[in-house]
C-alpha cells in the first residue's frame, strides 16, 4: 500500500428540483449531488482491482449517508435522510460482450447502486459509477412552515481496509440553498 492523498467529499450541490418558491400545500424535491475524490478514488484502478482479485480481495463496500437540515444558528433535522451503501464486486470473465479488443482484460468490476448492478467498460466510468452520487429527497413544504428557509445537506462515507487502501471515512456539509414557503 502506498501513501495516498486524503479522501474527501467534493462537488457538493443541493438543488431544488424545479423552483425555489412553494406554497404550504406543495411537495418539495431537492437533489443532492457530490463526489468522493482523493486517495480512495485514485487508488481504485484497473491495476489495483486486478491485484486485489489475485489476492481474493474481491468486494469493496462504500457506506454512505446524506441528511437534509434546515440551517441557521441552530440546525434543525428535517427527518429526510438516507443511510445505505454501494458495493463493487471484482470478477473474472471471458464474456465476449465485455472484451476490449485493445487488450486481454479479464478482470471487471460490477457496481451495485441501490441493489441495481452496473458494469462499465472503462476505468473512469467505473469510478464515476462508484464514487459520484445524485440522490433525490422529498418532503412537504408544510414541514418547514411559511417564510425563508436555508436548506443544507450533510454527507458521510466510510470504507474498510483493502489491499490498495486503508480504512477511512470522510464527511462534508453543503452550502445552503434558500427555499421560500408562502
């Protein structure tokens, strides 16, 4: 294992689905997007996952969570959150649909997001599938009440030690967005 750069949550965005102003009887959808960058992402390479497969280190779980809060001097939890994981399974195949004509690649990664499997053909596409997030949250405008409200998101991620990375975790908080309830 080599020394890696710090793993962080970056490109953190909180975006209302359609608009910033709502009536009290409407539902609000907020999209939260972020990426995990640094040491963990940089070390998840085809060479490393091939070496990991050879060492029988063939799965990695990335536990993560996102929570929405109403900001201000004191944060108020909106009760809108997720706490789940993504899993990358490293496997060997001769499947002709996965053969890259440019090289003799036999080790592949399947990423499971919300229990739905994805197989991508390039190293960067695998990283994007595993380390880039976009989650939607729904709540009622009446949960906030009338007025101007600052909505923020907090995210965390954690992982265990593997042949190419040490155990670690990271967390971050987004900039706030303003939502107006009439």
